[in-house]
């Protein structure tokens, strides 16, 4: 297999979630005019999704090489049809979005084994081209990694997301009593007695203005897009990023988190969501939790008291609001039970919607007189 080209990357710490690659298909081989021989085609460049591969692996393996397909062999007396050049196969992580340098989506590789050709090799020389070969396609592509998880933890720095993840799963994220402990996504698995597994992603903490890329901004928000559900985590005592930042109550924190998601991409607030109110082991936490429940049940009675810039267009209807403590373990088992129940309900709903859509399509085909004939085989490019 032929090696690969220069890599330009954007990285945060040791975590890399975006690569910019230059790829080039191999040139075709020369034809043989006096015998009518054709040169071999150049090799293609393919991206292949493979579990266990990270963006860091891609960067370290291919930094000093070229993403280029092999050159097709010339036609000769011994071989009138020159052999094609070898393809360049590049293993990439599962969950990759491939786009052009201008941002146009080419493909998504969400399952192991899925692949996409990103540069086509040139045709070998034949009588149609006066036996002169074509050069391979050259282009710039971007690889953008978005974590695929069942549940994504959403919260401001120091809300206790990492501590909560360590309680419900076997993940061991870095935990400390200062903001921005999590500087790269962490992925954990909730294990159930019947061997059911649910993946949970702890993502770097948001700050106000993340939707315009403040702080870790888009680096954080893009990873929420592929999670099936959201788990908001707020501190029952509220949040304050620094002495220069305004204090936000737990209710204001929920509104700000909703607003950041809404301004980044509106459909994120349509995802099923749960709310975990953390740090219930602190003195006076129960009274503050009851106050938060009342505010969430009657949001319109309180939203007019907030500055306009804190109020989102839509309110999230949380499926469950749970008091928890990552320190004492309060509510952790109930939280795990609710997460699973919510995901099971969503799966049943998706199955029902798929079945209904199938019935509607069959009814439409029947009423229009269209026969359910097998489709012709696809054309091979």
C-alpha cells in the first residue's frame, strides 16, 4: 500500500478532532501505440472506518508521507494491458464526517468497514487518448470527528459531570475542584446486570457564548450532534465561572445551557433530555432543589424576571429531573434506571415510526398502481 500526504491539523491538548488532508490519485500508465496496448489505471485513495483508530493515529502515521495512489504501469510487449497502481487505504476513526475544503459534505463513516473514495486515479493511456495517460485527481479534504454516544453530558465547568460519569460508568476522567478539568471528551459505558451497555460522553464544559465559538465553543457543541439523548448536569447552588462573571442560579443555568444549544443548532433542543441536579450533599440543597422544580414547572412565571439575553426561544421538557450527588451516591442508581428507560422508550418510538412510514409508502405505491418490482442493479462507477 502506498503511503500518504501532508497533514494540517487543529488540536487541543492531546485530543485531535479535525484534520485537513491533501490526497491525490495515482497517474495512469502509458499506452503502447504500435500494438494498441493500454496503460494501467492509477490507484485511488480510500478512507476506511475502523474501530480503535484515533485521529492522533492518523496524524502520527501519515505526517511525513503522501496520501497518493500508486502509479499505473506502462503497457509493454509482455503486458499489453499495464497493471493498475495499488490503492491507498487510510484507516480513520468511526464517526468521521468527510467534507471538501470548502465545507461541502462528502460522506459520513459511522460504522466499521464503511469507506469512501476521496481521490480517483488517472486512466491509463489508450487509443482514445492517443495512448497518453491522465493524471490522478488531487484535492483537499477535511476529516471531522464527532463522538457517537447514547447520552451526552451537558453542563457548565465544575458542575460535576466528570464525577458523575465516574459514578455511573467505568470511565476514570480527571476530577478536580476547579473549572475546565475536562479539556477533551471522555467516553464511558454504563453496565447493567443483564449486560446491556449504554455509552455516555462527558464533553468539555460550556461557557456563555460557546455558540459563537467562545472557550471550547464549536469543539464541544459539535460532539452533541450525534448523541441520541442529552443529560443536563447543573450545580444545585448555581454557577459562577470567575469573580468577574455574574452568578447564575440553577434555573438560570438551565436557561443558559438551552440557549447555547439553541443558538448553535436549533434541532439540538429537540433531543430527548434529562436533568441531573448535582451536589445534593451540600447544606440547604433540598430547599434549592424544590425551588428549581417549581421554576421548571412554571417557567413563564420566572422567565420575565431574567435579562432578555438569558431567555431561549424554546423550553426543554425534561423527561426526568433527578437530585443526585456524585460524592454521596444519592440518586445514582435511579439516574441509571431513568437513562435506560428513556433510551428504551426512544428506541420503541423509532421502531414504530419506521413501521408507520413503511406502511404509508406501501399504501402510496398501491394506490398509484406502482408494482413492487425489484430495482435494477446499481451502475458501477
